[in-house]
């Protein structure tokens, strides 16, 4: 059974087509990775899955746990168990990180203990929780803050947008090992440009987003190896991508 399925998904922003006929299936219990050059639409895909209104779905379907969520509001999607760690989360003045964590954890008898365990795991000092959300955070602090929130939510499906972007080696190792442990037995979509996070996180399958669509899929190690050796030019050889471009040229001529 698939926890997430994208079926011929096409998306526009401000009248411009940014994703076209995207097909993706992630079975329950699997973690997939999505590669792609900068500007290829990886973050846009996350925003469309979450249901942000500016990302207008022109055609296709989004299924989550076999439920059609294509037109469902964001809050309803989150209630179903979708979590996300953004690459560049917004600054929210007047809202403390600790308040957000307490909302996620709840007021149970073990809430305080769980909060202490989470902050200890991520090497987050207690005074960190009293700061305004993401205000003045360094790159490493932003990542740890986002991961802390995700761990507190315990979503059934997590999307991680460039968790290795702007993070130093020490924080990358810390975040990577925590995520790998958290994802065991869970499902997720990991988005990355160069794949540094994959030194620590195992992914069952990889996909490449190129030219507004998923051009190829396969074993994570094989695809990453090709990208590191040849760059994303290697993906231009993909038969699926070539066929798509040929069909596009034909349709434009008609």
C-alpha cells in the first residue's frame, strides 16, 4: 500500500507551469529521496503536496493513505499525518520555540520528560526554547529547530526539504543520525541537491526531478553516483525524459 501517490500531477504558480505530469509512489514504510538541480521544482512539489493555495493544481491527483487530498486544506492534510521540515522556515516574532513544542507534545504526564529528551537528543540548551521562532538562528540552529518540531509531532509521513543545506559537518552528522533513527519504520520523502545527508540516512529509492517532471527512478546509490560523477547532465540521457521532450515538441507543432 502506498502512503503517498502523485498521479499525473501538474502545478502552476502565477499562471506559470512549474510541474508537469509528475508521477510518484512511496509505499508505506519506505523513505525515498528526490534529487534535482537548483530551481527544478523540488520545493514546489512539497508545497503542492501540503496544499499551499498559490501552488495551483491544474491536473492530476494527490493520494495519501489512499485518500484523495488534492483539494483538501493544509490543516486537514497535517491531521492525516503529514509533517515537513522546510529548508528556510519563516521567522515568527512573539512565538517561542518552546510554546510550539509544548503544543505538539501536549499536556500529558510525561510531556516535560519527553521535551527534555528531545532537546537533549538534538543538543539544544533549555534557553534555546525561550527564543522567538527562527529569529536570529544560525544555519545549524534552524535545522535542529525544524527537526525538533518534527520529532515532537511524530508524523506518519515526513518531507525533509534540503536538510543538508547550510549545515556544517558537525550539525549534519548530528541531524543525519537522528533522522535516520527517527525514520526507521516510518515513511518519508527526502529532498536534496548533492546528497550529503545520505551519508547518514538510508533511502529505499531515488528519483530525479528535471524539466518539470520526474525523469528517472532507481537505486539511491546508483543514481547518486551518476550525479556526483557527471552532474545532472547524466539525467538528460534518460529515455523517459527524452520521450517527454519529443511529445512536447510534437504537441507544440500541432
